[in-house]
């Protein structure tokens, strides 16, 4: 179920709360939001919106589809989502993707090696969530003997899904992720073409 979080009009906290509670009452499995930091209308930060939803529900999962991972530092993402998992009692779901060209331009992050950076960030997230102290030496990212301040509740870690539409990215999702989110804003033809036969 999509949680109200993005609108051309102002959003009311009462509406967000009512949808979250009603979705849980009706038996929906998860509440989802998107990440749109730069947008034409109102768009709430995904972690903040989901933390609010988690605080007024008891069972329903809370996830973002998708976080454009390469424009964020993995230490921050790991801590935010471990905290969300902690405050929700193990209900956090993180879907990540490469994003589009404007994300890199808006955040002033180089487009070069974005796939390598993405892979390293996923590896580092998992290590930070599952290991006591992490030393990671990738081609782009390096950390030395760091320990994440907050640990997730869910073991081994909150599920990482990938939002992808290209056959190469789908293979990457199969190798690195716990799930795949494939349709999003795609047409039926684009969705069908993204699944290799």
C-alpha cells in the first residue's frame, strides 16, 4: 500500500495516519513511500514518514521504493534504516536503485562508476548490519574498523530489494538483493522487456 507522502497539495498528518492504520486493519503487508528530495510538490522524507507510520502501527512493514543509493553515503543509510528497523520492531524494508541522471546532477555526485559504487554500497550496508566491526576496502568506498551505532532488529538484516528495469540490473538484483521491485512507473511493455527470457 502506498502511504500518502507525495502530493501537489499540502499533506495532512491525520490523513497519513488514517491510511497507515486502515491499511494495517485491512491486512496489507507493507506501507511504501518513494524518495523525492527535489520535487515539484510536497514530498516527505521517506525515513521520517515511515518512522511516523511505524509509531502508530504494530504489524505492517514500512519500506521505501526506491532510495537512490549512490547519492547517499552508506554509513548514513545503514544507520537510518537500522534505526527505522529498531523503532518499528523489525519491520523495515529498503528498496534501492541507481536512479536517473538528474539525481546525480542534483546531488553533485559523479555518474562515473555508479554501478560499482552501488554494488559496494550494498555490500557495505550488509556488513554494517551484520558484523560487529567493519573494515571494507572497495575500489570506491573504504572504511576502517567502524561499528554501526544502531543495530537492526531483523536478522540477518532488513531485506534489501532492488528497483530495476534493465536486464543487467535484474541480474544484479538476483545476485545481491532479497527481492525485486520491477514495475514502478514503467509501462507494461517496459516491464515485460525488463525480464530476460
